[in-house]
C-alpha cells in the first residue's frame, strides 16, 4: 500500500498542474452536490408538519353570506361519522398570515409561532397532550392571564423541562399580554420545519367572529376518512356558498406547488456537476495514460500483468478522488459554518448528505477512470522500446 501511495505521489509531482485541476474540480463539485442535496431535502420538508397526521386531519374553508355560521358548521362537522375533534381556526396551518412572536419566561426570550382557534384546536390538528389539560372554549374569555398550550420543545427552551412548564406564567412583550401555561403538547407545528423555530408553538383559545370566510380543522378516525370530504361538503354546502374540504397533505401540495419543479432543478444540477466531473476525470485519465506509455510499457516488460496496470490506475484515481473529497468536505464545513447557519439555519449540514455526495463522486470517478485504465492495461511491453 505504501509503495502504491508513493507512486501516486510521484505521478502527482510529475503532473502537478493536471492533478491540481482534477482535485479542485472534485472538491468544488462535491461541495456543490452536498448542498444541492441539503437544499433538495429542505424543500421536500415543506410538505410536512410536525405532530400532524397529514391524512387524518382535514382542512376546510367556507365562504358565504351567513356571518354567524361557524357554531352551526362545527356542530354539523362533529356529527359526521369518524370525527374525533373539530375546531374553528383563526389561522389554519401552513398559510400563515402573521409572523412569529417571542415569549419571555424564566429570564429567557424564545421565538414562537402561534395558533388560534376554538378549544378543540389542538386535538383537531392531531397534536398529543402530554401534560396538563386541554383548552376549552371558555378560555377565550379570560382577560388578565390567558390560558395557553405550548409544545414540549418550547417548554424545554423556557424551563428546561416540559412538566415544569405547567402553571408557569409567560409574557409576549410585543403584544403586552400575559399567559398561563395550562398544558403541554408533544411534537407540534403549524409551519413546515424549514423554519428553525417551527417546533416552538403556542395554542390560544379564540371564538370565531362574524365573517364571510371561515376555516376549520377536523381530525377523523380511519373508519371515516374515505368518505369524509364528500360528507363534509354535503353538510356545509348551501346556496351561494363556497366549500373546500381536503386533507392537510393536499393543502401542503397546493400551497407549495413549486416543490416538484425545485426538486427537478436540484436533480439537474447534481447530474450536471457529476457529468462535468465524469468528463473531467475521463479526459484527465486519458491524458495521463498517453503521457505515461513508456512507464506502462516498462512495467509490462518487468512482468506486470494487465490486471496490475488496471488496478494501478484505478487506485491512483481513487486516491486523487479521495484527496479532492477531503478538501471538498473541509470546504463544505467551512461554508456551513460561515454562511449557511447564518443565512439559512434550516439548511445546516447533515453528515449523511456529505457521505452520499462522497459515494456519488467515488462511483463517478471509478467509472470515469475504468476505460482509460483498461486502455492502459492493453499497452504492450514493446512500447517501452518504441518510446525510449
């Protein structure tokens, strides 16, 4: 092994410019592919919400002239087969019309997202209560200190423990409001995890105001899901009224239609980078074979078999590729530390994507070098005397 490495180092010194170009190409290419994978997964995560069963929770939007229809709508929805919980929502998941907030408590200030709705909102969203009690419709009328639910992630951020959060009072400096935590939810979010604070959720009790437009969330058991959209539409539809019923999964697809196009762009980018590296390695390997015909002929004359010559060139390619990938990994880590975690924290580097990029480049490099290596193996010993 040490002798093979010495031969590789000797070849690199003899053709330093060619090898430097190849290593730089692999290093930059691996960094680009790694972050293309990271960003592709980030866009894929737009179609997911923590703690939500995307097929069990249905989003319903209605619009009509009856400004006080919300209580009747909820009663009609709760009577449908398989319905486990139904709630009016001031801001349905995904389509956020307001920005986030900050909560202060225990001497800490933590960014949060909020959800407002009738008492059953958490259950209708599919969130699991892990401590304390659920909200009730009556909680919406509290004035001084308002009851809220928070997620376990937010409880840990504020109080280091989810159980210790129940009964604590927190404050929203921006709104000038104080809240008492009456319950803690497990994993839950109303925005995709592409937002770094998506796990810090607060749920507030609110009553539906008179309005032409209303949104509801309904959690449905397995036995009622197949026919729920049709049944809910029939229960809510009236003359001159718009009704849309769809699982949250379909809502995510509708709200993020650019996802498929974006993933296609990243796939094309990865393919192009790998293609450029494939051509570069093939061309460089062919050049190095042509430059070293005499050396190959001498080795053949000294007894080296064709398989030995092929393995020699493939090992040389593997060593150079590994060196380029090591530099590329360092470049990727530096890019992650200095740029990505500041500009786009959700795109922080995951070692799995780095390893996947390295495997892709190892395979690409070996494929690219296989044909020049086979050509080198066919060089006859007599070439040594003809090129002397």
